């Protein structure tokens, strides 16, 4: 009998199938038994690729990290030398990747660990900031605060947390929430505007710090 052109099982197929399960049903849907059934293989065959379910989820998380655009940190990009613009575009790409796969956020929130794509992400941000002249400690803090901000935004929708029933917001109890029932139907626009508002505020604050650092460096040279 001729060998199949494609192997029945591969690391990529396992990760892709696990990611689809997480997207559709959440982290609790992933088990080696369920994955084996979805892939049409026996359970033990998964252990040739991953030792545990946690390893599979780590691989899914890293596959999502690999979707984040890092090109804005590369030489020759439109944001080369513009650390603020690069951070802005990176944060938008990061949020978009997590919006496509919101259920994996709790795994991503553990930190990069040994995940290659996540480490490349951290390396790109830190390298760009230090190249721009930020001290290493500050560059580390910038990477951390932007990561916290994006992950926090990905945990849920602000607008989606309100119901579309005006009766829930009795003006006698909530005199300033008369339009709150409209938030849910406008959720995407509300959340995007809120994210951009917060991101701009963060970057404005960092720009103020950067100007202070530059001024201090100039006084030191003098």
C-alpha cells in the first residue's frame, strides 16, 4: 500500500485543530481525547508531538503571538526611528490578533515563558525601545505596560457589558446612564474608540518621559 502524501498527524494540524476548538468553545473544550477524535487518530499518537494538554495550549498561544505584526520595528519600515508610531501600530496589531482568538488570552497572560514567537515579540519591542534611546529598565517597563494594556482590553468588551434594555437603567437609580442601553449595539465602535483613547494617553505620557530623559541627557553632556 502506498504511503499517504501527507502524514495523518503533525504538530501543525494538532495546533490548528486545538486553536479552532478554543475559538469555538473555550479552553475547557481542549482535551487529548477530544483532539484525537477531531483529528481522527488514536489518543496516544498525540504524545509523539506533545506530552501534555498544557503544552498544546502553549503552542496555540504561540501561534496567536506569531500573528502579531512586528514589521514596524524593522529597519526600512515606515515607522523606522519613530518609536511612538511603531508602538501604536504594534498595539493595534496585537489587539487584532487577540480579538480573533479571545479565549486564549488567559494562557498568553502567563507571559512568554519559552514560546518562540512570544519571545520574538518581546525582543522586538525591547530592541526598538533601547535603539530609540530608552534606558533598558524603562524599555522593559514600556513593553510590560503596553502588554498589560492590550491583554486587559482583550479580556472583554466594555460596551458589551451593558444590556440593551433601557429599563435596566432607571434614571432614579442611574441618572447618568440614560443611553447605556445603546452601548451593546455600538460595541465595536465604542471599544475601538476607547482602546485608541487609552493608547494615545499612554503614548502621550511616554513621550513626556522621553522628552525629560532627552533633556537630562543634554544637561549631562553640557
